[in-house]
């Protein structure tokens, strides 16, 4: 294409090196792709004779790392299907960014094997029209001024006779590329999409155009994770290696995070070539009528009336009549777009332990058909669904209504799990609107068994004493407690310790094992529902002295009892009193 060669020749030495580098990377990445599988979206792959791939305008092939192009005017070029914003700028108007991301989401649903990223669609939008920024992009996706490529009458462009009766481009003799992503009308007929859910497929609306671009690039079962398919997809839009390099460079720049949403441009006051009416679609069934009427010639201003002569004597009068002060019309606020969907924010599963609060609060974002936040204070209803749960919102409520904020976000209050383990659902819906519900799967896990923090002997005042080669006659009963409340099923280990209280004893008191042999470490039966366990009989050998019985739990509760082994004292018999002599 001559126009592409002309533009490439104007690139600075630095820019040319960057372009050659990108071209080299692109060429190296392109290889043979695996066989295509039809049905990946169901659209036929665009052939090499598709008019979309032929020269149809003057795309901006400047790469992201270049400085602004000298002479950039900041005004739209009437002979190029794009606007001029400073080359190298990475900001994207908020509405355009929303449209690209919305197109990616629709593609994930309709052509899941295509793997098209929104950054690729943004690269097409950047190169074709600078994201429609210079044409007065509005929040509804339309523009104040039409985005039309040159008449395709030949020369440096392709020759494409009219295919739409002038419906989209206003030209009944030759076609012109149309809209933010510069679709040829016949290509739009085959690959157009309704991206904003208004029932109309309009290439002049950036939501529709972005969705149509995704469909066109994915056609033929392409997997854009495959370098060969990615290369073929972009070439089907424009058969130019410079074009492919520019689109890929912008896609990679946006993927690197070097992108920011910038405010949409201010609406045009004059309306440009479209008379300020934007590019709204024509009604279906009227294909021959251009989508926007031509501007009409303004009428001449009215001439003021000459002042009348006075009817009587007196002042001959040169006083001019005071014109009435016009009353400015009261602007009618735009009707907010209705909510068409709820998007889940965060994870779709939440968990909590019985009798605790859920740490995660279910939240959704309400959006209109263009993917923009719903009007503030849209009422979203959150409801706990499930009979076998005691989970409740504050105030023991099973449902609450929450208004959205200015970003369309609605967050449910914290949910108390209740004491019943099990599963239930939290369902979010829009009050008064037939919008698909969003559901969160909720699980209440059983609370773990309480852990003992204290062990106590039930008869702590009864000293434990026994003679050698005998047994302790006292019953040793222990209670397990957690915060002074009895705890059942507590496992306790009993160990006889030496006189230092630090080392296990090798002699002294003992329990009897199953074989009757001495056992000085024993795991006791678990405590009963009252938290009690009774130790088996504790015997003594011939070793006398002081010993200790240490009782411990796995949770760290400890109780130490003193054991005394000593021979009983024999009472001393007093000497007999001398008998008196006679």
C-alpha cells in the first residue's frame, strides 16, 4: 500500500529501529498453526479476498515508544478513518476501555477457544481510530461526529462498490470504512455484533464495534494463543506487515500494564458533519436511509424591526425597545440506562465456623447494557436460601436490600453462621427487574471441640500417702475444664516422676499393665460428659520417698500431684511405772 510506505518513510530513525525490532519479533513468533477446528464460534474464516483486508483507510502505524508525530493537529482527518491523538499515548477513554473489556467477556462466552484478550481489540481500536477520542466519544458508545474512511474508489485504496445502500456510510455508490474499528459495510453484515444489548448491531457504536471485531478475529476456529492464528487474524483486518506490527506493539503495551482510563472527550457543540446528532442507528427495515441526516444550511438571522414613530407630540423618541430576556430551557436529565446484569465480585464460595461471622461479605456490581455502572441506589436484594441453616443477616433476617453506590457496587451485611453445620446459598437479585440472579455457595463448618485448659483433682485436700509394697487407698479422680466448664473426651496421660519432678521415675509408685508388670506412664480413658476420669489403682514397691504424678493433655494443660511413700510409724510403749515396795 502506497500510503503505508509513505507513513513508514516518515518514521524517525529511532522509531524505525523499534518498528524493525517488533517486526522481527512478530516474524519469529509466526509459525505453522495446528489444524483449525470449525465450530469455534461457527463463523467462516475470512478469505484473502475479503474486502476488510484490503487498503481501506490510513491507520496510525506509529509505535507506542515514539514521541508525538510532528505536525499532529489534534483534529480528525476527513480522509482517514481515525482521529489524531498524540502518538505514543497509552491512555484509553473510559467508554472505549469498557467496550473492549466487554467484548472480551462476550467472546469468552461465545468463542471460549479463541482466547482473545481485550488488549488486542484495543490495539485495533488504537490503530484504526485512536479509540474514537477525537470524534466526541460518548458514554452510550456513539460519537458526536461520524468516523468514516475515504471513498473506496481505487488509487491508493481498494475499489469497493456500495454494498449497504448507504445505510452505514451514507454513500450509495462506493463503500467507506465505518466506525471506531473501521468495518467495511459488507464485512459488518457478516460479522457484526450487538455488544450493548440494545437489539441493534451498529458499527458506529463502540460497544458493538468492539464485539464485532472480536467475532471477526476469532472466526474460523482460531486460537489466538497460537502465534500463527494471531498473525492471520490481524492480517485479515489489513494485509500489511506494518499494520500487524503496530497492532501487536500496542497490544503488548496494554498487556504490560502501561495503560490508564482517561475521561471521555467533551461532547461536541457543533456536531461536525453529522449535525451534532451522533451516529445513532437507523431503524430496521429502512436500509437505504443514511444513519445521520446531512447538515442543513442555517437560516439568516431575523432583521430587527424599525422603531415606530410616536402617535402624538412630545418626545420624537429615539429610545429603542428593550428585547425580552430569553428564558433558558430547563435541561431534561437523561434517563438512566436500566440494569441488565449483575456481576459477581470476588469468590463464589464463602466459609465460616459455626457461631462465627463470615469474613467475606457477598458483593455484586449492577451494570447496564453498555457495561457501565447502574444508577446509584439501585436496590439489590440478598437472600439466604436453604432450610437447614441458622445463618442470618443482622437482626436475624434471612434477606436484606442494599442500594448500590455510584460505581454500581452492592455489598451484603456480614452474615452470622449460626450453630448448624452445613451448606446454603446467598442469592443476589435486582428488585423490580428481571435480571439473572448471582449466587454464592456458603458453608458452615462445625466448630472444633473445645480444648481443656485446666486439670483439677476432685478431692485436692486428701494427701496421697502409702507404705512401701502396698497401694494408695485414696481414689484419684481428675476433672478436665475449659474456661471453668467441664470438657468431655479429653485424653490425659499420667506419668510417675522422680523426686526432682523432672525425670520419669524408674522405681517407686506404679500402675499395673495388662501383663501385671509395673507401668509408670499410662494414657487414661477419655473424660466423660462431666469432664471426669478416675485413675486405676496406684501401687508402691519397696522404694520409699517422695514422688510426683504428672497429668498432661495434648493441649498443654498440666496437673502435678505429690506422692509420699513411707513406712508407717510404730507407736512407742512407755516404760512401766515402778511398783511401791512394802
